[in-house]
């Protein structure tokens, strides 16, 4: 119900012609999940997940899961209203930039947008702005530099998209856990025709260089505190 409320508030009803486009997009995603089950979380290739994609189109269910699950647990984040405000800003930026992604996913969020980052910072503790600009997204951010230096990643902006996806999974949860595993990162990034392995490889490269990216028990997340790799390098 929450998915549909947000979709109806932010988008016009789907016309008959656009419904054909929607069905084609969802069919392509479902086929990708079904034929590559080892790369994506359990259940994404099932009929129930396909139904969720239909209800949330053109927003990917993984983005809604992060917003309604992780971010809605934050004290200042109002569940439906907060998601509406956040998505309205994101959609506006994507529309102005002429984004051609098949779905709006965690990896497509324009986190180099000042307006979107300002909205996100309302719900988090102070100090995230430099972390985002250095390790997540922006003209001088590390992911963009890795992509520009590696054509294999840069062709699809793999590192930048993986970094955005991890950031969306970095909000602390009520049980104290945080982060996303590699399959969830791949789910939040990969579109039909792309290789899931590229995003995994890009994330591994990023995790060896980033100052604020943590990896523990195959979970990835960003933190305000520099990681051990950065501290060791500074002390050396």
C-alpha cells in the first residue's frame, strides 16, 4: 500500500501505451533475476517480486525497501511523508537531467545534487556532507575517479552506482545493524543487459581505497568514522 500511495502521488496514471512499456521493462528485469539466481537475493525471481515491481513501477522495490525499511526507522524520518519528499526531489533531478534508466533504483539517485543531499542530511547526524562528496558521489568523489581510470567500470559508472546503493543501505536500524550485502548491492544497481559481476568488482575496488566505507561479514556500509585502512595509511 505504501508503494502505491507514493507512486500515485508522484506520477500520472499509466496509459495503455505506457503500460506496454512497463510490462516490457518488468519482464526484462524478472527474466534477469530468474536466469541468474546466484547473483541476486533469494526470491527476486519469483512471481511475488514481479508483482511488487508492477505496483511500484517506475521505482524499483529495492529503493522502496531501503526508504520504508531502513530510513523510516530514523527518528526524524516520517514514513510516507518523508519518502514522498525524498522521492519528489530525486525524480525532479532525474527528469531535469534526462535520465534514461529503466527504473529508478538506489544506484540512479543523483547524490551529487545539493537539494537531495540536504534532504538526506536532515535525518542524520552532522558531518555527512564531506563523506558523500569524497566517497559516494560528486565531481571530486573517489567512485567517479575510479570509473574514469577504469573503462571496464566507467562504461556503466559501476563504482559510482555501487557507492550510491551502499549509502542508501547505511542508515542505522533499530537493532543496531546496518549495511547491505553484495547481492543487495547488485540488486540495487543492475539493469537488464548489464553484468552483475561488474558492480561487485567495482565495490571491492572501492572498499580498498575509500576512507569511510566499511566491510564486515560481507556487509557494506558508510560511516562518519574513518575505517582501519585509512587510519593505518595516515599513521604510516
